[in-house]
C-alpha cells in the first residue's frame, strides 16, 4: 500500500512538473483612465477603482459549437499548458463564457499544432481528439474584478457657488458599505484640484448639471 501511494505521489509530481499554469497577476482597475478628460452628470461616478485579476485567456466573439456543445461568447481562462494541448476553463466573472449547459464539463483544449478546439474525454481531463474542430477565437488578457474586492467611488453631487459636492462610497460584491460613506465639499476658488484618499482630480468646469475633469491619480 505504501509503495502504491508513493507511486501516485511521484506521478502527480511528474504531471505538475510538465504542466505550466496560465499566468495570473493582480491589477488595479481605474475608470476613467488616468489623464483622460471626462464629463460626468450629477449623480454619476467621476472615479471608480477596485483590485482586479489579469489572466491569460482566449476570447470567443460569438457562440460556436462542437458536437452539439455550445461554447458561448466570452473569455476562457488558460489553465494548463501540457505539451501538445492547452487547457482552458470557464470561470464565473464578468464577460466569462460558458461551455455547454449546466452540468457540462467546464473546460476544453486547444491543440497547438493547428489551433483546433477539442472537448474533454468524458470526465477525464484530457482531449477527445475525435471532437477537435476549427473555431474562431483570439488570445487576449482578461481583466476582471477580484473576488471580495472593495470598490471605491467618487460621485459628483452638484455645485453651490464656488463649492462642489462630492460623495465617497465603497462597495463589496456589489453591496454598499454605508459606514464607509462620506460627503465632502471643495471650494474651487481655493484650488481646481481636489483630493480624497490619495486620489487627485483636476476640475476644468462644473455646474449643477455636470462636471468636466481629469483624473491625475487614483486611490491609494
């Protein structure tokens, strides 16, 4: 029994050594881009920022089928590169694609020699070569919100005299965090630049309809 277990461990180590996982890195999503001139209406965000994940992926611009299994439009994250094939998985995140219906195998393979897409062989994590089919896709990095990430927003709430009103809000998984909310006033006669929690914004023009501005720095 001990020899059998040892053999299994060695086999697993060998597989891990020959397989290269898709590269994943941490990013910060900032909207709008730093340095862009933008206009936002009252009640709209003037700055949104949150931690994100950047992953190697491929993107299908339209639904396509293999053996009556539909690969929907969206991104599929690179999982394992193991010699002749690269495995890609569906992943629940914004713009993520889905393979087949609920209960279908959540992965497929791309054959390196010809870029044909192959379904998995039943519940085994290996390609069924009989299903390999030419499909249209492109390699793209996929940036999506990190799980349980805190999203920060600055919101334009209007102008009174020379002062503008800005709201600060935080969200996690789409739910507001009221205890972290704050409302601030800035006097533009003092400075055209306003800052909060490390973010810095230059205001070009503001009234009780909209604000024209440029983000100089994101939140720290």
